[in-house]
C-alpha cells in the first residue's frame, strides 16, 4: 500500500502538471497538447499595412455585415451613397501628445487614437525603448476609433480640424486636452475632446453632436477597437496568454472572443445591454471602451479586412432637434493590467487579467501578494513571503501528510520483509499488510488528501504570477533583473531540479524497480519545463520545495525516523 500511495501522489502531481500545461496552451490561443479540441485555429495572416487599414476599416451599423469605408466617407448599409465630403478643413495631421505616462499620436482623420506609447513600461525585446500598445504602421494595426452612423454623418474617416492648444503636460498641470471638430455633414457637426490626466491610464473622451440642420435627426455613436489578428510583436508563443477581443456585461459576465470565431461567425455575445464594456486584451496589457452604466448599448464584433478585426459598441443619441447639442462622455482605458487600478475604473474591468476557472482563489492570493509588496517593496521577496505564509497556513495539513509518510517509512522495512516472504501468496500478503497497518495505526492514504487539498491553491498562485504585469521587468536579486523572463543563467531552474530530486531521495524507495525508476525520472522530466518558465514562477516552486523539504525533515526527526537518502539504482 505504501507504493500505491506514492504512485497516487505522483499521478496526482503528473496529471495536475498535464492539465496545467494544457490549460496554458489553450489560454495562449495555441492547440492543446494533450486534449485537443475538434476545431483547429487558423494560422494568422500578415497584418494589413497602415494605408490598407485606413481604407478598409469598417463603420459599424445595425447590420451584421461589415461594410468597407470608401476613401472619403464611410458607407452605411440601407442608405444611398453619401454625398462627397466637403474640402478638408486642413491638411491631414498626426498630432503627438506627451504626458507623464503616455506618448500618444492622434490622427486628424476622424480624431482617432493611432499610437500609444507607455512611458512607464519598457519594451521586452529592447529595454531602452518604451512599450508600444497602440500603433498604425506597416507592421501592425491597433487603433481606437469613434464616429456617427445613421446618415451621412462624421465618422472615423472624416477629415477634422485640430483646435490649437498645448501638446505636453507640464509640471504643475494635472490634465491635457486635444479637440477635433468635424465639418457639417448631413446636418450634424461632431466635436471630439480627448482629456488625459496625470498618472492615470483612462482617457476621457467627450463627444458633442450639434444639429446644424432644419430637421430633427437620430444618429448613433459608435466606439470601436480595431486590431490585426497577430500576436503582440516580440512575444514568444511559449509565454503569451490570450490575445483578442473581450466583452463584459452583467448578464453574461466576462467573455473572451477568438479571432477565428469572428472569422467563422461563431460569436455569441449579448446584442443589447445597459452596462458593460468592450476590450482588446493581450498579455499584461489591454484597451477598453467604457460607458456609464444605464446607457443602452449594442455590442458588436466584425472582421474588417484580411486579418483585421474590430470589437465595439453602439449607443443611440435619440432625437436631436435643430440647433440642439447632445453630449456623450466615454473613457478609453489603455494600459497595464494592474488589478487594483482596473477595479476602480469600471465593474468587471479587472477580469481582463484572466485567471480562468481558479479566479475565486487567485484574486485573494493576488491581494495578499500586493499587500506583501507594499511592505517589502520587492516582488521577488514578496513571492517568497507569500509561499511562506501559505506553508504556515497549511502547516497542520502538511504535518499530517508528512507524519503519515514518516510512519509509513518507519514500518517500511517490516512491509518489505513481509512482501518478500509472502511474494508467492498475494492474498495472504494483502491480509498481513492490512494487519500491520491496523496494529501500527497507519493510514496508507493519510498523506494523499492533505496534499490534494493544496493543489488548487498553488495552481491559482501560478496563474497570479503568470498574469501579473507587476512581474514584468521587476528585479529580485543579483542576476534576476526581470521576474517575467527566464533566468538568464538557469541557476533557479537548476536549483529547482536539485530540490525536486532531494525530495525524491528523502522518500523511501518503492519495492518495484520500475516504479523506483519512475520516481526519479518524473522530477527530471517536469523540471525541463522550468528552464523556460519565467523566473518568478520558478522562484515560487523552488521556495515551496525548500520549505516542504525542511518541514518533512523536521517532522521525520521529531517522530524518530531519521532522514536518509535513497539513491536511485538503474541496473
């Protein structure tokens, strides 16, 4: 029964690692390694170039079919072709705005945000450069657009006038605004004002719609994020998590949307909702359009062009009488997935930091990790402290497991002698084994259940460390300058491997030779993955191993079972 117990433990550990790996692959948008689905993901096509995106970006409508925009104005289904756009108020401009956290570029064509550089976050490939979130270039397309539909109204393709004003947030200033004004189109003028505040990643966007005509009109205002279907540049597929659109409503909660589902028309999201947001998500960062709760909105996704997709929402402005103005306030979040920050911006926005099915455990673990960081001011030591606290919390469960293992180890010589003596009498061997267990008051399964209870907690912590942008470019000690990247000298993975082998050596050797070999091969096999894992994850596993070895050693010594090393034999 002792070898059965060890086998069960290794099966649990092995199956947990298999599920973890498979979940990671699916979460990354890759094909599952062990449990593949029947639907294969299409290979991403090259991103459209900037000029192609500008010409092809569709204007949302109540129709489910995306309609390409013409070079001068957006085509709207169910209406006649729009009249020619009046001469542009000014030449097309790219206006750059700089604050303490952003370097932004706006396009006077539609007043769209086409470039967002995060000044507080370095690029992973080149630490000397800032991280680029939004971009419209020959290499990639990722932009935020708004406009009006329901007539020949201003859209994100309409040339606009940029109102002169400051373009840099000076010391002592708390906010900076940039305003775009459209010409009169279809009896409406649209003024769009972007306001960026110091130290925050949500940008206020005010839309003022003025009826300049002689009859009431009822336009709709759209907000959309347009992005190519490629993985973020420079991101290894081994580390990347989900990349793509997401929507949130109170009715259906958080829903991730695969690009291939948009391609195949398999998106199932609420059509109308009085709340919620639309987002584009990637590892560590996200963008999202936010409207006030109570504002009715229609959610949509579209394939805009080859390998170009949009997610957005429409809101009706109601009837606007001649000479009247209707104002709609929105916010664009564009920044890092800092959970505590996103929770304050909008209900459910923190869910773009996706923990999967273990969210109920991951959220309190992240909160505790964040509190420890406030005390220690180092994410590496915060990870060590969190694992230590978890080991303390589970001390009595671990103590029971290790005590059971120590008892099994103490009677193992008696079991081995009995198995050898009765090897030709299996029924009698089983009866004798159960008698020994009863007399010694040993439960052969006593070490399994306490460990099984802890497995979800440590898997949840794994997802916390994998998903937290705080680990990105965060140093620990010495040679570890980035907890989200692999150890450059493989020191932590090597220590992790040695600690796993030491744990195996401290356990009594199984009587079955094949099982004894597997007990040594499995730690080696699983340790290979840790050479490619981020340093923060390896640090967490290494700390857990070291504390487990220390506790096992202490309990064995107290129970009079001196620790001894059972080295492998591969004869």
